[in-house]
């Protein structure tokens, strides 16, 4: 994830995306942060690594991420980790490629 506005005081200008198919967590992190920086975003960092399913949820003030065996479970946990008024902004399952 990265932020389009470096002076924003909440999560309203965050942008999120997923990279997959990398041979290691380090390679996935580097690819994600490079893609974020290439988009001109600020404060780029990887928020979750997984080799099953992951989800990221956010509201204007909070965010939460999770990984689990199924996409539905990852979404449920991400929403619980985020708190009130959150919605899932990205979810994906990665099978067979450890990330």
C-alpha cells in the first residue's frame, strides 16, 4: 500500500494492490514496494504476506489485513482487525507459489 497524499491525516488517500507469484517474501515485498513507488505514491510498504488467501480492509481512519486458508475467512478477519465502517478493498488467494 502507499499514500497518494503525504500530508493526509487518515486513510482516505491510501491506494492498495497485490503482487503474486514471487519465490520469496523478500522478492514479493521488493516487487510491491517498487510498483508502489513507480505509481508516485508515498510511504510505500507491504502490509501482508501469504501463501494462501489474504485480504485488506479499510475505512477513512483505520485499516486491517489478514491471511487465512480461504478468501472468505481472510476477509472476515481483515474486517474484524480494521474495526467500524470498514470494507474489504482487496482480497486474493495464491495457490502453489509461496509468497
